[in-house]
């Protein structure tokens, strides 16, 4: 006779060791992603050493204070409890803060003076658009929905709730948020790039299906607002290229 839940005794499970955690990452196919991130950190540290980029104790202290405030670690007890929960030592956390600062400094050193020129040459991709969509699988259905919207027979929100296969658009009545043009799928970015506020776009086919899109509002791109994204985009491109070169040397 099978044991009931009350009769079944759960085995005692000890806290996972570092080896257990590493084994889990391998078994869950996450090890390559973690290894790539670790290699990028090592690359950042090595390049900073070559360029003489360092972090002072004052900068490290200020960044640590900012981290604690952001995460509501307002006292020693809260900080120690958080470190215990994360299963890391103070030295591990401090090193993480240090690498984050080195990353910021290296990014600025390599590309800080290039941001303006890159922004001016690629300004349209940094425009932001508030976008709504209805995602369906069938072209005939997409055409019917588009026609109904243009005739004003029913609201975009109602049709999204009724027809959209996209989780976010269905849950939010079609609205998918404010996006940089560069963040959109290329087919969608091309389709909406010349649209005006309030315009419903003809169905756009992507690998996901057919998108019925409405441009809610365009937001002009100002460098002060998008500088961080431009800088990060340039740095990510450099990191990918540098990591590829380093990998092929091995």
C-alpha cells in the first residue's frame, strides 16, 4: 500500500556546496552563460590594469554606501543578514562593487568621447515610441482586425484582450510600453519608423506571427536622456569583439 504524505519522511538535505552549485549550473545548461560573464569580468579587470585604471578607497566606499541604500541595507545587521542570504563574504561583495566601478570607468575611458558622434550618426534608432500591438497567427484574422480598427467599430483594447496571442499585449489591453526604435524587431522598427501618432500600421509579419500595431506617441531622442544606452551599446559591442578575439587565441 502506498505511503501517505503523513507517513512519508523527507530526507535531510544539507546546504549546497560550491561543487553542488557548479554541478547544478552544468546540469541546467547555464554554465556557458555564467562562464562568459566571468570571462568578461576578467577581461575588464585585465584591461584596466593595462590602462592604469583604478578604484580608490573613497570611490569604493561611496559606491558601497549607495548600494546599501538602494537595497535598504541601512545598518550592519541588515547588511550581514543580506550577505548570509546571498552566501557571500564581505570581500566577495566588495570585489563585486569594485568590478562594477572598473566597468563604468573603462566604458567611459573607451567610448565617453565617441558617444556624441555615434548618437548623431544613428539618432533615429534612439527615438522612443509608445506602442500598442495585437499579435495573431493568421493573416486573414490580422487583416480583419486592422480593418475593424480603422473603421472605428471597436477599441484597440477590446480587440487585444479578445484576440492577441502575446502575453504582455493581452494583459495590458494591447499596450506594450515605450521602446527605443533600436530595441524593436527589425521588421517592426521599419514598419513604424514613418508612422505618426495614433496611426494603425498594416499587419507586420515576423517569426512570432502577424503584428497589428498602433503608434501611440513618439518621443524625440535627446542625448542627455539616451547617453547611458548609447555608451552601453558601444561598450557591449567592444566586449563581444574583444571576447571573440581572446577566445580564438586560446
